[in-house]
């Protein structure tokens, strides 16, 4: 893939991937997420994401909403543990409009209190909607156990009580620390001229000084020691919801690729994933079972989730443990490993065809690593994995003595 990259004098990094499509996906990725919240700021990163749409020094909230919508474009944003992203999908002829609007809301929002008061209630409704979905809520509760006392364990949405105390000054305080060109990337994917994009961004961010020093924003406590727990929470749900897992590998760890493939074999999205076959297809015990992994800058997380009838929890747990033990006790045959590699490479190829998702993926990679997303190299790393690589990782990650279990009943 032939990326174009450039860094402006003010530190803003730009990455563009050309394509033949007249639809352009573009936006800002910012190194600021839940883990960057100081004590007492829980939920503030997500709050600022919402608040950023509520007016700038040039536009009120309705003008922000209408700027791209009236030409058929789309404006969106999301917050996670380590970054916040504001992005748009527009026809190529509207690129100047998108660059202007995105730069305006990210760097010149005024966070008017009257608008924030209304949006706080919207977020509170979002929180209650989330609380009504135990299959989603259990992931946050599990994070809070695995990363107890650390910002990575914080619920991204925060709490209604905390949110109702936030003001314009809180939003300005957080965004002034992080919403800065040198702490961001601008990404684009589509059939546009890269030189024109650079010129548009130079003009849009010309009010920022050259080579502005990045503020020292680190305020984190060290990660707590990793320990295994078993916890049952009474949520009054019809189903039992179960999560098992543990800390895993950060983005710099070479073992991450083996876990990536291993996780796909065990509980990936395909119907032939081992846990889906064992719990659903063979025994009819669950509707949903899957495993997932996430890698952060300094740690990671691997987990399995399933929901079942309360009377079947023990049996499901035994079946999960049996499948994990098989992976740890015996290496895959050459044929099974080759089949698993073909499957995940096919999944990657299909995923890359989703242009919006791929734009967000390569922008995140560039934001955090400074490297371009190299799909060919990713495929090579998968091909290099051996049965012993997967077994070594399975022995460590699937060790029953290191696994934490959380149940909603």
C-alpha cells in the first residue's frame, strides 16, 4: 500500500491512502482516552467527545451538524481507552468543507454550558441504556477487575453523578491538554490529491505555533499486579453472563501475533471457532460465545464471554476449560495450523474491503506507532508462526491459575 505521509511544522502528522473511490474517509485521531483522565475526571474523555460538537467560535451546534449533512456527508466520533477519533465520510469534492469543519470542532470548540447541560442528559441516557445490556456491561466490569485502581479499568462513559458536575472549564481543561496538533494525526482514504490535502491542513491549523512542545500529561499510577479472581454479581438477569480472561500482551510484544491467531481459532467470529462448536453447535447451551483480545501501549487483555441458562454455567465453564487445555497441552498439526492461517488471512482481506473500518485502523496504527499499516508484513508474520509458538502462548495465557472469572446472575 502506497501511503503518503507528511508532518506539519506545528507537529500535526498526516497520513493518506489513495484509492479510486470518490468517497473520502477522513478525520482526526487524538492520543487521549479514558486512561488519560486524572482522578476525579472519570468519563471526561467521552464527555469531551460529545461536547466538541456543541459549538465553536465560528459555528453554533446546529451549524456544526448541518455543515456536512446538507451535502450528504457523515460526521461521527468515538472514544476508547487510549484515543478519541472525529471523522467524516464525504464525496471528494467536499474535502475542503470536511477539513475546515473537523479542524474547527477539534481545535476551536467553546463548550457552551447551556449546550453541555443538555448533552449531559443525553449521555446519562446512554449510560442507562448500557446498564440495561448485561452482555455489554460485563466487559466494563471485567476491565475494572483486571485493571483495578487504574484508569484502564474505568468505564468509558463514566457515571451520571460525575457527569452532572462537569462544566465548560472541565472540557476546556481536558481538551487543552490533549487536543493539540502534535498529539494528533489527520488521516484520509480516497481519491484526492495529497498535496492539496496538506495545503488545506496547513491553512486550517495555521494559528498553532511551529513545533509546539507536547505537554507532559502523564498522571497514571503504575499498573496493579495481575491477580486471579472469581466474582459473582447479582444483576437479576434471566441469563447468566460469564466472562473469563486475564492480562495479555501489549502492542510491542512479539507474542501478540501468536495470541491473535490463537484467539481466532478458539473464539473468533467464524462459526467454526472451537468454543462455538463446543458450546453451541454440539450442545446447544448458548446463543453467543466468543473470545477477544486487545493490546494497549503497555499491557493487554484476553477474554472469553458467553451467556447461558444459569443451570448450565458449570457445564459451559468445563467445556471452555477443556478447549483451552487442548490448545495448551498439544501443538496444532501442520494441516490445522495451515488451515487456521488461511482463514485469518481471508478474514483480514475481507475486513480491509470495509473502507471506513480500514481507514480508522490504519490511522490508529499511525497515531500510536508512527508506522504505516503494512498488510503484507502482517500476512508474513502470520505465515511465520509455528505450532510451538501457539502452544507456548496457550500455556501462558490459558493457565487456569491465572484466569479471572466474572459472572452476572
